[in-house]
């Protein structure tokens, strides 16, 4: 009987000890841990979202910078050529108008005023080809905002003669270029014929 009682007591002791070693986990502990994980995940997602937005903004900025560099490096087409269509008087100090426009890319030349207005900053080339009656002399200049950049004489010796001249200038947008007689003249009629034209032309070389 003593032996049985001892066995029973020992068995109860083992059961009690085993139960005391088992972890206790209530539903509140579980919910707290789940909530903590959800908060951490939400924080990580917000951080990832913020990093993605910053990366997208950085990419957009780089694209805009590259586009601006591309726009700055590309030289637009600005070019014109015009001529007279009849013998044309060229009084001293007055703009010579070339009314017949052969082409006008960029729409910078006016056939009404005879003036070219720069549409963008850059380096431009202007050329004139003018013809005079024989034994007549005309002094002409290519002017930029009223300042002569090129001067030349047109003189018809034994025959009607044509002379060309050019001017290269660095212009700012809005500056004007035109042709007009300057100095003393012994003849002020620019000749026009089907076999020779008096012309004024220009082009943007580099922006």
C-alpha cells in the first residue's frame, strides 16, 4: 500500500512539473504580436513608397535636364532669301526692301520692311548680291541695329555689274539686320533683270 501511494504521489508530481514548464500564451498576447507585425510592415511600406516617390522625382528631374540640354544643343532652322523684282531706287539712309521672298524658314524676314529680326541668340551669316548700271557707283552697308557691320561699293564699269558682300555677327533675340546705302552716291538704282538678281539672304549658323 505504501508503494502504491508513493507511485501515485510521484505521478502527480511529474504531471504538475510538466504543466508548469508549458508556455502560457493568451489570445491577447497573440493579437498584440500580430498588431506589432502589422505596424512594422506598414512602416516599411510607407518608407518604400517614400523612396519610390523620391526616385521617380529624381528621374523626372534628370529627364527634364536632358531635354533642356537637347533643346539647347539643337540649332533651329532660321534662313531666308529675298530679291527685288524691278529696278529699285536706293536713296541714301533708307532701308532697301527686297519684296520677293524665295524662302523664309523661321519667318524672321519681313518683305514689307526689308528687315530681318533674330528669333534666337546665335551666330548668323548675312549676304547681299547687288547689281548696278554701268558707270554708276553705290555705297551700301549691312547694318545691325543701325550699326554697319559690312560696307562695300557697287560699281558698274563698262557693263552692268554685280557685287556680293557678307557679314557674320553674333546676335541676341530681337536684334534687326538690314541693307541700306551709305556715303556719297553717283547712282541710286539697283538693277534687276531676268539674268541677274539683287538679293539679300541670311541664316543662323549656330545657336
